[in-house]
C-alpha cells in the first residue's frame, strides 16, 4: 500500500486533535493516576472512532500481527464464554480486564502521526521522571503521594501502585533514556542522560523490593546491549553499563536478601507454603496440570478461578491462587486452548515481526520491549493486572505504530524516487 499521511486540514480537525490530546493524557497518566488514564483511554477510543474518516486511509495496516492477535484474542474470549461453566461474575471480569485489547486497532491508527507519537513518548517519560525523582526524594522526606513512607537508603520506595509494575516501567524507561542518549549529538546531554539511566537502574536495584525488577532490568539491558553492539567503542560502553549494573546489584543488601529468600522459597515449594516464589512454582505446576486436561480447546472463559479451587484443595490456597496463575501464557492456554496461547505469543512478538528490514533504532526498541513482555509474562499476568496492562497495551501500540508507519513512509519514498 502507499502510505497516506494525514492532511494538514485533517490534522486540525477538532475531533482528531481531541482524540490525540486524550491519548497523550493517557500516556502521561497511567503510571501515576489510573482513574484519569482509564477516562482518557475511553475518550481517545471514542473520539478516534468519531474521526475514522481521517485515520482510515491507512486501515490496510490493520492486517498487522498486532491487530490480528489482539482482536483475535478478544474474539476467542467471547467464544470461550459459550462453552464455559464459569459464573457470570468470573466471565464478566475477563471481558473487562481484557477490554483494552479492542482499543488497540484505533490507537494504532491514531498514532500514525510522528509528532503525536513523540508527544506520547514524552508524556510517558515525563511521568516516569516524576516517579524517579519521587523515589529519591522519598529517601529523605515523607512524600504525601508516595505509597511507601520509608525514609533512608536501601528501603522500598514504591511511589505509586506496586513495586512490580513500577520496576517494569522503570526498566523500559531506562532503555528509552539510553536510546535517547545514543541519538543526541551534545556530549553534555549524553552524560546527563547516562546519569538519569544510572539513577533508574539504582532505583530498581537499591530502592525496591522487587525481584521481578532485577530480572527484567537484566533482560532489557542485556537485549539492548546485544542489539546495539557494533565495534570496539560500543562494546566498551556495554561493558561499562554491565559493570555499573553488576556493582549496583553486588552492593545491595536488599538484593542479596531477596535472592536468598527466593532460593529458599523455591527449594521448599513442595511444602505448599504460601510464599512469593514457592507460590508461583505451585501456580505454574497446578495450572499446567489443569491445562493438559483440555490442551486444545481450553476450559473456557473464567474457568480458571473455579477450577483452581477444585484442583488445589490445600488449606488457604483457594483464595491465594484463584485470582490468576502468575503466568500469562498458561492463563490463556488453560482457558482458551492452544489457539489462545498461539495468539498471545504472536501479540508478544509482533513488534519484532514488524521491525524486519528497519533501521537499528526501531529494532532495538522492538526487541527490548518484546523481551520485557515475554519474560514478564512468564512470572506475571500482565494483561490481567490493571496498571501492567495499561503499560503493555499502550506501549505495544506506540512501538508498533512507530515501526509500521515509518516503514510505510520509507516504502512510499522509494516508490516515488
């Protein structure tokens, strides 16, 4: 297809501008204000539908793996309700939790304008900068908006939400800052951005309880290093980043304590004690057993919650484990069969698939984001948890829109040359 940029007249359409403003608000709000983010996303979606005539010239891109997988998953959830014996309350919860999937096609097309995409990135990074500053300020002062009120170095300084989500966002924020440092020419600005990235790393390793954060930080920085390494200077820079991260981890008593605790919990998982790591191991083991009873079709929408309590009868484990299995792959596979698992894998890998034959920068961000999404989905249920699903859905749209529309613009320029 030939890329058709939005005309100047259409860019000034009040409905289209309002939709984009709401989308920028959503990217700024979701890390810090969930209610505002929900409202902004709904308004952006409705206003995006109202401005369909403006964004539809490139609707051919709706055949992308991102859109096909997200819409396909939601259709599968609807079909799964037809053969599920779960209560309406459980099924309704799934319809609402995964409703963000149906926002993706509209947001994807709305983000075809480079300037608005840049504004959305800036909004997210501004919000994360506020959280990062608050983390360090909270070491010395009791901030009224901070969730934790722990003064002192080495304490958990979760600002908003939970430390798992904060660390997921902080890990991706770190590579966004590094990518910005690579692209600027000013040496002074590069040093400043490098200091911000280091501060974000330390916020995860020294000022948080989250073992998930340690893992995901290693994943995204490792992937960034692999995708960026070209020549001696790049490897030297990568070595410096690796040493800084290793030093940060090695000097953190909290990291040592949490890792020792994780090893102990994993070793004692057979005792079925209610712990974080031991609990996850038992979630995965028992959910896999349920999944393998109906691996092709799955149990149906909402069935996990009831079936968990039927299959796992150990005292206290019904309420502890029935919310979700801390593994998005198993969650979709257990309820929606092999097709649900396949569609979710396509969704996770869609940025990588769409970045073929693209310049280095989009490839780096695509691989880093997909790696973050893939690994986090092994230990959490990111499309089920509210703030995590905001992050992954909105960032999927942003990363894939940047890839797709840049590629179409490049193709169009080549065809006209």
